[in-house]
């Protein structure tokens, strides 16, 4: 009995095998759940943005990052959405979203369609964090991730940070 293989199907299967082998847990550094809130001057940071952890010491593994929601909350991700961060001490880098494109509802191309603009949270100059928090070398914020299933972080940012520039101030 002769076994025939479609070359296209064979190539697809080999590609799938190679990709799945590279995406497995093998070789990934163990990560632990990490979530929290970013506060600025005692209240949740306005506007949302992005957060990332940069190791303070040389270590194997991938850096964790996350999205800061409009209420200041975040969940860190390393390999898959919300899985956390590796153990260690990290410098925290925060990039704040200070402006957003308007979000129009409805189909603007349809005849007679209503263009209802959804409310967008605005960031006033009083709510803009100092730029030093976005500096991967100079950010004064550090966190430590433990080998624990609950790394609840509260990151407090201050307007009066030495060496910082506050846009609009």
C-alpha cells in the first residue's frame, strides 16, 4: 500500500508543528499573577495608558507589560493575556494616554446615519503625570514580584518628583 501525502497539506502540518512547538511552556520563565492600580496625587491615574516592568538586575525571561485602564487599574501580561510577571525587582515604566480619537457610533457611510460621539475622558493639565515615569532609566518607581499567586500592587505617583518635567505646568 502506497501512502500519498499532499505537499501543501504536508507543508501546512509541518508549519503548524513548528509554530506549536515554539509556543509551548517549554523554556518560558515561570510567571505569577500581578495586578494593581496606579494612583497619581492620591487618586487613580486619569486617561489610562501602558505599564511595563524592566528588570533591575540581569535575568532570563521576557518583560511584562499591561494596559492601564481609565480607572488606573492594570493586569500584567508576559506570555498570554493576564498571566503576570516573572519574579524579581523591576523599574516601572508608565506611559499615560493624554488624548484619544473620538469614538463615533453608528455607520458614518450609511445614508442618514446618526453620528453620535461617545464620551471621551479628557486629561487636563492637572492630571498629566511627570514624564520621568516614562523613562526606562530614571523612573523612580520600583516593584518586587514574589513567587505568589497574588501580587497586588499599588503604584503611587507624585507630581513633585526631583528631575521631572510636568507637561502643561
